C-alpha cells in the first residue's frame, strides 16, 4: 500500500532544504531527509513509527543554496509504536508494513 504524504511534509522538507541543510554534500542531504522523516513521524496519526527505506540520489547541477532542489524518498512502517519513544533507526521494518512515497522541493 502506498500513500502520498500530506502537505505539511512537503512544507517541512522544503523549509529544511531551503535553509541550506546541505545539498553541497551527501551527508547533509541525507540529514535533511531524516529530519523530514522525524517531522512525518511527529505529525502522523499512525500509531507506528516510519523509517527511511530508500532515497533517490542527490540532485546534481545548480549549487545555488537559494534554488529549491527536488528530493524523493520512501519510508516504511516499523514494528515500533510511537509510545515506545524509540529512534526509528533502531526499529525493524514491519513485515507487510505500509510504504509511503515522499517527494518535495
């Protein structure tokens, strides 16, 4: 099952990327996406946490930090409930868990 995240995720990701959280290097790019996943988990009404499943490669080209860059990634439902207060990275993916495609600029 695939869902498209709501507008708040797009806004969160856009804000993070526009703040220059590192499109100059891959670790910063990944960090910006992980922050968007954290925002998703905080605002989602789902009871389980989601974790980054995969991430499209960092866009190349325009290095201007004021130019929005597109990003695409997928998150997958984990076995950890939000109430457990675990870090998503420490949670196993749920078998048959929901996968959500995320994109933003």
